[in-house]
């Protein structure tokens, strides 16, 4: 239970001062560069045309699967807006952190299950602050699931964002129209560095259409709107509702899903295409679950066997599709890595701590329950962006100025993050080569029979799903 003190409430509710705003603006620029250019390989924004014009009062409602990263994706997707973000109240415990979070225009949201019944009443005061900004044309981001989910599925929505909106317009005499903008955060991988992130923007809902109903039946109006917004988000995202078979379906999505995406006419390496084909794949599986129940049971059981074998042998499913590596190819790969080794070492030395520092925290999170594991990506980003990166790069700058002068020092500083990306890519190339040769070694040992099992699973899916709208429009 969170203990709320008077100092806490006064600091999170007072108006941001000029120093706080300047610090927030500069920090958002710096964190935005790290987010869009360094941490992620690709950043997509689909449906940008659905965003209301700047100055429109707007509540952004999003799914929530990747803790801090979800808020960052919205923050830097809406660069021209000053977005007020409601986030976990326990992040505001320490006074210095409270000041930093408020500089980023974050406000705490108290939750009954996590923070205790007594704290929920404080939301009313915080909602009034956000409501005043909202009526002035600002944007507010709320995650109505309240907690992040640990799977690609959509939880229940609370109506807190609607209470905020209707309280604001009621105080305004129902003169201002507030838009509710549904969006979806989607990731190629929740945990890894240099993956892809996408924001998908849905059509906004005008709250003004419900003002008359709200004045006579407020609970009915809120429930109707909440169901509509949740439905719009559900239609845009990958919502694997078959939780009993979730692990098998998710593994098929990652493996067979590449073949399925190509059959849909999409590019499996492009995240927007992959989201649409993954949604279509799950819809097809749901469509045949009654008519082909026995086939699906066999497919799901086989998928789990295949997943376990690949995990045990430390290989990837895509190794099955690769040509058998020849000795000459292996020698060429090895020579290429050896030639690039000095550049890798040069790139790694100033970035080594960035790779190493988050590990004690992320290992502990991965060892916990699945909800804690969803903090891994956010912890990696926060530790390196806010603490380790500035410290290490400042020390490197001082050393370079002392040894080589300002011109070379600044050039090296600008290139340091990209050297770090290069070192990461080198590491991935080395791991890929190891997996290829481990696969070659294990093909007739630990993976014995798995290739035949995989072919049977994929062929059976081809036969089943070809009868159920196989060709999709992306």
C-alpha cells in the first residue's frame, strides 16, 4: 500500500515552474533522440491522419503491454503536443524523482489494488488538474487497463478517463468538445535493443455526441463509450484471447507467421504488415477451432514440442529454412568477424557499460513473474539513457578533449552511439553464426525428428487455413 504524505501531494499537484518546463523540454529532446534513433531500429506511426488538429482537447487511450516504453512511444509519436501522462503512483515516491517526472508532465494515477482504497480519492484532485489543461487544448494519455498486460491481449478497461473528461466538460457547461483518441502500441519484441515499435492511431470519438445522454444517464453513457473505445482498440491490435493455448499460438505466429504474412502479400520484416497478418492468422485459427479441433490440438502440441527443442538446443526456428552452411561459408564468416574484430573492440570499449549496467536489474525482473518481466525494456532504456550513457559519454568526452582536442572529441561523441549500434550488430552476427553451426550439429541429435514435425505442422496449417480466407488484404 502506498503511503501518501502532504509533501507528495503538494509537489505532484503544483504548477510546473519555468525551470521545470525548460528542463522537461531539453530532456524530452534528448530522450526522444535516444528513443527514435538509437534504442529502436524502426519507429512506425500508422493512421496519423486520424489525429485531431493541434489545440483540440484530446484524451489518448492506449493498450498497455510494455510499461515505460508505451508512454515513451506516445510521447515521441505526438512530438507537437504537450502530452500529460498518467502513470503508476509509486514511481513518485522519492522527492527528486517526483520533480523529474513532473518536468516530463507526468501525473500519478492511484489504483485500488496496488495503492490501497484510501489513495484512490486523490485521483479526483489530479483529474481536475488534467481537466483544466484539457479544456485549454492539451492532450492527456491514460492506460485504462491500469496495469500492463504480460501477453499480447487486451484487459478490462476502467472508466477513469471518462470521469476525467465528463467532469471537465461539466465544469465548462458542456461547451467544449473533447475527442477520445484510441491508439495501439505494438512491438516486434518487448525486451531487446534495436527492435521495432509502432503506434497505430484509430478514429477519434467525439464526446459531444454523448453529452445529452450523459446528463440524464451518466453511467450508461460512460459504459457505452468505454465499450466503443475498447472495441476500436481491440480491432486494431493483436488480441490473442485463447489464453489456454497462448504459448503455442504465439510461437506459431513468430514462426509459421512469416510464411503466412508472405501469403497475405505482406513483408514479414515490416512491423505494420506483420501486425495485420498476425491478426489474420489468429482470426483464421479461431475460425477453424471447432471444425478442426483435433487438428489444432495436434498442431498446438507439436508447436510446443518444437519450441522446447529449439530452446534446449539454443537454435532458432528460422535455422530450419536456411541452407546447410558449408565449411567454406563458415570460414568466410569467421574471417569476416576476425577482420572486423578491431573495429568491434574500438566500438565496444566506450559502450561496454551500457550493455552491462542493466543486466543485474533485468535478470532479477526476468526471474520474477511475467508481469515483472515486462519492465525489462523500460529499465534498460531508463538506466542507459538517464544515468549510464550521460556519465560514460561525459567521461569519454573529457578524455578525448585532453588527448586530441575539442574537434575530434565532439566528432567522437556524436559517433559513439552509432559505434555502440555497430558493436551490437557485430555481437548479433556472431550469435547468428553460432546458432547456425549449433543447428548443424544438433540436427540429427537434439533436434532429431523436429524438422519432420515442423513440416507436418506447417503443411497442416496450409491445408486448414487455405479453406478459410487464406488470401488477406493488408
